[in-house]
C-alpha cells in the first residue's frame, strides 16, 4: 500500500524504461518506489519521450541541456575513443561537466521547495558510480538525504594486469583527481543521512574514504530482476534423453575483462566424454568478437560454440530458458545483472569472485572462482563445468536454489527495503 503521507523527491538523471544498464536500473527503482510512496521524479530531458509514453500523468520534471553542453558531449565522445573502443576512465572523467550542469540545475530548480518542506526526503539514485556529488544536499537542512545504491571502484585482480592495460586501467588515477577537485564531492557523502552501497567493496571503500559510521550505510545491490525472469521450477530437457546436449550460456559484452576467452579455452580442455555432451552459446557483441571467433577456430571447437550476437534484453530470456549452466567469468564486475537473470531462470552459475557477482552466487547456487590468475580461472572453469555436466542431481539442486536466491533480488523487494530506510529516517527525525 502506498504511503500517501510520505513525499519523496527522486533524483535519477539516467531513468529510461527503453534503456539498458544504468538508465533501465534507474527506471526500475523509480517504478517500484513510486508504487509505495508519493514521488516527484527529476531526470534528464533525454528520457522524456520514453517516460511520457509510459507515464503521461506522473509528476516528473525534465532538466534540459544547454547548447554548449550538447556540443561539448560530442567532443568528449570523440576524445574518449581509440578507434572503435571507448576509453572508459577518460570518458567518465570528460563527461562530468554534462552531469555537473544537470546537478546544478536540479539544485536551482528544487532548492526553494526543499527548504519550504514540500518533501519529506530527497533520494539521489543515478549516476551510480561513487564519484559524483549531489548539490541538492545543500538544501536538505531539515530534510533527510539518501544516496545510492552507488557501486564501482573495484580494481582489476593482480593476476590480470594484462587485461587491465587493455581496459586503460592506468588512467584510473583520474578518479582520485576527481575526488580531490570536484566541488561538493566529500560534502555529499559526509553529510548524507543514509548511503546505499551496491557491493561490499564499495561499502568498505566509502566507509574508509569518509569515515562513515555503520548505522549510516547499508549494502543494497543495485541490480534486480523482473517477474518475467522468475521461474517456479526449471524443466530439465537434457535429462529426458541420453543424447541431449547440456547447454552452456554466456551473456555479456565481448570485451577483454568479461572473460569469454577463458571460457572458450576451458571448453576446449574439457575431457572428451564431457565435451561431446555440451554446447556453448555466446550472446553479445563487442570489440573482441572477431578475436574470439578466431580463438574458436584455432582450438577447432567450431561445432561446440556458437555466437548469437547482440539481442535485446527481453529476447535473452529464450536463451536462458534453453540453457542448463551459466558461465560468466568476468574478472571485474560491478552489477552483473545477467547473473541474476540466469539464477532467476534456474541456471547454476559459474562466476569469478571480484565485485558484486561473487556475492550473488552462493555455494548452493553455483561456483565462485577466485581470480588468482588466468590459468587458474581456466582450470577452475573446466573443473566446475565438468562437475555440473556429470552430476545431474547437483545441477538440479543448484537450479532450484538459484531460483530461491533470485527472489531476494526482485525490484519490488528492493523498493520495500528502500521504503524501510525512508521510514527509519523519518522516525528518527520525529
């Protein structure tokens, strides 16, 4: 039931029901929170067509972009590219002025209503990377301010420095510079009434950076799943006949740190008796696709691996439903929504334990591999795949436990957890 007495200003710069990644996550939080409390959403004008189509009567304020910033964004995009690759550390640094304008305009637009007491609480949800300030906190003198879930800053494992170089990790010093020079950054986290962290790593990072007390910060994974992905129980087609294949699945961008190359190598090393039983489908596209296809040809496993290319999120459901094991050896993952989707559809998951995905997968739902080195991860992938392929009972049990675990990550349950934070803060203020 919606709490009519609770009025919340939601600042979600990236909030789009037709988007992917952060914009879609921002929208899912908004949609579910708005069913529990009275909300006013403030977001970027770029989200207006999709939001008005979905919610023409909602209380939404759209912040426009100046012509200067529109031109600057085009320049920042060009400067952040090396060929067809995006240099993400540089990109995230160069686009700050774009967020900075939005941040300032939100403050000037809502300063007076907040000071007047029109809202009981202000909650900033996106951007989700923990390096941007929220100027509106300056107006929250008598109003509680919440930020998050924020997630990021996860380092590359020491055994994968070659991959780190490919991903331009040597430019990550720009994060530190941003923390030092961006106005209001420290104030945002030091004065926030409550912080939601999207991973244990980020929670510890923020506690150390700003000396935050435990009672002011909480772990809340930013990614969630919709009901369309949840299954009551998985139908094990591969158990119905002896000659059926066990289908392995990878879903993600084909970039170096996602680790699809390690999965392909692990498949090539499987014992012949296991290899003849499996088939791997790789869903996704990216700069590494041609290299990965060449790797498959070199290892002579063309009959064991297929590349499906990029597909829309809802279309990935058919791949989850026709698979038996999910393999996602990304060595540096913040959110990893694909792992939650796989678990929700009853797939035992094999992941690398560095970032949020290592926290999603428990011993009952799959395997989490420590990123000691590339060779170690490949060997462990091989071992885990063989164990799941050869042990039907284990696969079945992990499948059921994965679905149970996934229920903890539904968007509705996340919204209820956030509403509980709101009520706790307001109770403390009364």
